[in-house]
C-alpha cells in the first residue's frame, strides 16, 4: 500500500468510527421504542447485541491504533510511557468489554454457547465481573498515562489552568464518588459482604474523579491550542472521560430509579459515544504521525479527514 | 534516526534543552556522519563569527551609507523586501497550526528566526516522537510545499 493510500485509510478512520457509532445509536434507539411503550423485549436484545458489538469493536480499534502510536516513540521518550498506558487501558477495555457485553448477552440468548450454565445467572455474574474489572482497571492505566501526557503539556508550555467552573464540576464528581463510598460504608456496617467486583466498582469513583480533573486540564490546554490533529487526539480522550463520568452518574441514577424510561436509551448511548471517543484519540495521533513521515509531494485529499473537531467541544 | 542539521545547529548554539542536548551529543559522538555534519556546522559558524569580527573592526561607515541609500531607494520604489526568512517562518507556523492548532502556533510568532526550527522540533518531538519531528523539520528545510498546502484545512 502506498504511503498516500495508507494515510488516506488512517485519516478516514475517525469518519468511520463516528458513522458506525451514529448508526448503531440510531438503530438501537429506534429498536428500544416499542419496548419503552409496552411492547416486547426483542428490541432490547437488538440494542444490546449491536451495542456490545460496537463497544468491543471500538475497543479493538483503540487498541490497534494505540499500539501503532506507541511504535512512533523510541524508548526513553516521555510519550512512549503515556501511549503504553493508553494501549494497556484499551486492552483492558477490550477484554472486559468482551466478557461483560458479548459473552453475557450470548448467555442470555443461548446458554449452551458459554458452557451450558443457566443463562440469566451467568449473565448477571459475567456482567458484574466484566463491568467491575472493565471499570477501574483501565481507568487506572488511563490516569497514569495522562499524568505523563500532562507533564509533556507542561514542559511544552501548552499547560492551561482550570477555571472556576472546572473546579465546580470536579467537586461534584468528587462528591459523587464520596457519596458512593459512604453508601458502601453504611452497607458494610449493616452487615453486607462486599466481593472483589464490588470493591473494584467502588474504587472507580476516586479514580474517575482524578480522570475528570486530568480531562479538564487537557481540555483547557487543547481549547487554547486549536484544532490540530494532536489537539484533537487529546480532546477526544478528554471527551471520552467526561462521557464516562456522565454515563456512571446515569447508571447510578437508573439503578436508583431516578431516570425516567425515555432517558434510559440515550443514557446507554453515552457509552457508545464514550467508546467512540476513546477510539478516536489514538486514531488522530496515528494520522498525525503518518502525515509527518509521508514523503513530500504525495497526493491525498486533506478534506477526507473526518471526526470530531476539537472546537466542537469548547 | 539521525538528528537534522537544524537540531545539530541548535546543539551547537546551545538552544536545545539539557536532556535533548545530551541525547543528540551522545548520538553525534558515536555516529561518524553526524559528527562530520556537526564539525561542518561548527566550522561554518566559526567562519561566520570571524567574518563578523572583521566587519566590526573595519571602517564600515561607507558601506553603511551605501546600504542606507539603497534602502531609501527601495522604500521610495515601494519594492517588496526579500521574503526568504519569513517564508521559512510561515512554513513552520503553518506546520505547527496543522499539528497543534492556531493557538499553539501563535505562541511561536514572537520566537526569533534562528531558534524557531529548534523549538518547533522540540514541540513536535514531544507529541509525535523524534522520528516524525525529524521528518517534518527535514521537509521544512527542503522547503517542500507539503506542509503549507495541507495545514490550513485541519
């Protein structure tokens, strides 16, 4: 494949990611409509099947491009450590997403396909474990990776301070994490036994608060930078983290019956958007690196670069 | 990957950060091609300094008067000034706009011509890796049209 074609392929990936996410969310929401209005549950299966396929697929794309981005840095370069952590986070996302989404849904439809264990019981267990391990562990990798990224931002003079509103949002996320920890404390005092998945799930609160802080710092910096490919890469990661935080709050609200039925579908779609943003980040990085190393004079259509403009998140 | 001439010049002029300077110097010591290139740059810089000293010591008043006259004539004719130095600056800023954005590029507008390439390479290397940064800088030094044409559409 010529360098120009390779570049075109990489630069088209964000467009494909966004298109796949948009189509999946639209079809899923349409499929949910009959169920939300008292119809059968077939639409729910369709929503989760295609959603699971999308999330797992996007995690794979994220992993693939994170590894390519990692190869762009030599040992000793600060960003190499960051991309190593990003790749580890994507790998965890992919494996845990596969367990929580694909296998769990498969067990519901066909228990014999996953060892003949009772479908609903296995579904619950797989989803619980997959979501628990898929929550905080990739988040920890991501948080450590972003520490390296923020160091580079600072050294490069691109660092911007948080605004008053950022601090307020951060305080809200921190309060949410603290509230969940208090709830767990009350439950333990009342005699409840928490397993490893529950503890991991609880740990995601503080890690998420840290990630939201990092996301705001990155977002402030990239808003100042503009709309270059590197800025888009880190804006995508920041957006992914903020969408994840929003999704967590939504899930918590849904679990406590505070979310009305019409909002359930869009809330689930937040996870699709978060997965898309996680995949977009490394894609922009690889596009930038490919463009840099493309021989001069190569011809390609620059307008083919798809994806989310950083300015859109201002 | 060998460091570019711009990087070696920046090393000679002491414009690289301590870590990067140590890495480039370590490479140049072990690499014949880069050592030769560095020595060539050092020799040229030395000649340039000696020439400047000679001009400083000489009586430059007649030459200065001739230059002022020429500039006055040029101004009267409203002829454009040579664009060579600013063309390189434009290319560097355009490239930075493409990779980082207009805000990031604008912070380089006040950077002197001599240190512009070195600083741009440092920033590019931090976010894209040294290999990609070296490729971009080499493209800029060659004066290829690639960066200018593409950067505006990001």
